[in-house]
């Protein structure tokens, strides 16, 4: 029998896109240094060196900006670029004399060079209005507004350790953990358009989707629909994706919340979940000034008070949450107490009728 051939889908082979120095020394690197913020220099066991220049982008880019970046790669680098998971663009060069002209060109075209080491690197964000069907805010807009204000922290390495931030445009939060995360927080149960439910929604799927079993099938005006037990509803928004007539997004009641202390890395300390520290912040485009004020305050006290190499979660672990709230001048309310230890019992953890 002939061997079963692989299905040609998924991530393409990266080696074909790598800088020749990287393919030549693949798996044989000795060490790396950061000669200045935004620049990495890797040295291979063979003695070869490669310089990487990292610049911030606005992530959702038009064709002209992408062409401009590609032209810079052709004219000032060695025609090789890559994007980091936080939407920075990196240019690789095999000759140190190319580094400064490349930096000058990037900065003159409006792309800040930085985001390495103990800096505030680019904020990771979820898809927002451009690509997703359920956002209550524009995550990329929050990123742009905030990074304009945190420009100095991006181009310098003045933080105790790296600061990863993320923004998410619904409460489901496909954005993940971060040292500081800005997430949507719904505060009112969904409003149901009963005329549409029967035509649009698969009702058992919607009922099964609710983590606290607050949704029941119901007949409304003789038509099959749904009802929500508002006393149980935790306003998570999980019913809205499978059932758009259960609209939960609202300009007034969809607020923003800030969470701190999450990290995926297990360097020095274990990975941690971020915790809620500020809630009910107005979702106020296009500059989200209330969010920016709180973020800058948290970053400021972290920078002042943390020891070298302490990530935000390590710093809070050392000083304790009461001191964190004291220093950051954020009010501590009853909403900060639930640590979800009881979630196994209080949330619907059944795997039945889940698709
Ligand atoms: S955070 Fe929510 S709304 Fe935003 S892209 Fe992810 S799933 Fe969609
Ligand atoms: S918002 Fe969440 S808790 Fe409320 S009814 Fe919908 S799925 Fe259930």
C-alpha cells in the first residue's frame, strides 16, 4: 500500500523564509545581547552574527503601509522580515553597519524602534470590529490610543521587567493572560429580540452555552423563543455568539475592566492568572482616556516600587494585594473578592450538549 501522504495545510515550512544566516546556523546559536533598546544581536557557534531591529506597527495595516515596510526591508535590510506575536515587525541584517541607517529610516517613517527587554512592548489585541462578529469595543483602537501615550516606555528599557499587555473586545476574551489586560465587562443581561430567535438561533445550543444555566426555552407571543433568569445571569455574553438576537453589547452598559498579574512565562516563578483590579470603566472611544489614566498609574507605581526582574505578578506577590490597591489608588470593592476557586461547583462544567 502506498504511504499516506500528508495533507498540505497548516503552517508553512518557516525555513524557506528565514534569513540565510539563520538557516545556516539553525539550532546552533551561542548567546544573544541587546546592544540598545529595539535591537538584538545573536551570535552563533560558528561565529556568525545577525542583528534584529524591532519596530512597532499599528497591526491592522493598509496595503500602502505594508508596501512601505517591504520597501524598507529591501532598501535598508536584507529583505527578510517577521512579525512577533505582539505585532511588532522585525528586520534582520547580517552587517552591523546597516543597523543605524535602518533605525533612522524606520523612525523617520513613523515606526518606533523598541519593545525589547524590560520595556512595555506592543499590546496584543483581539480582532475587534474588523474581523469578529461579537465585539463590544475596538481592541485595536484601545491599543493605538494607549501606545501613543506609552511611546517612551516602548522605546526605552526602563521597566523592572518586560510588561506584556493585552486588550480584548468581549468578555469571552480570546486575548489571554497579560501583566495588564483590558477586557470588556458587560453589566446588564442580554436583551432578546423574540421575533428573530426562532429564525436565527438553535435554541438547545444557546441553552447549553450558558455557564450558569440561566437560559430557558420559552413561548413568547406564541412563538418559540428563550428567556433569561436575570438573577442568575452573570452577563458573560456567551449566549450572544450562537444567538445574535440576544444582544448584550450596549454603549452604556458594556464597560471596560482592567486585570493585572497574568503571565504565561514560567521563568523565575510559575505562570499566573490575572486578577480584576478596576471595573466599570467607560468604554469611551476614540481615545479611552479613563483607561489610559489607570494604566499609566499602575505602570508608574510598578516602575517605582518593583525590584529588578520582578514581573508585575511577582511584585504584587511580594507586596500583597492591599498594598497594590493602596499604591495604585484604585478602590477595592466586593467585585474583587471572587477568585473562582469555587468555579467547579458554581459554573456549568458539564460536557453534555456542547458543540
Ligand atoms: S475578544 Fe471576543 S469579540 Fe474580540 S475577537 Fe475575541 S471573541 Fe471576538
Ligand atoms: S450572558 Fe452569560 S450568564 Fe447571561 S444568559 Fe447569556 S450565557 Fe447566560
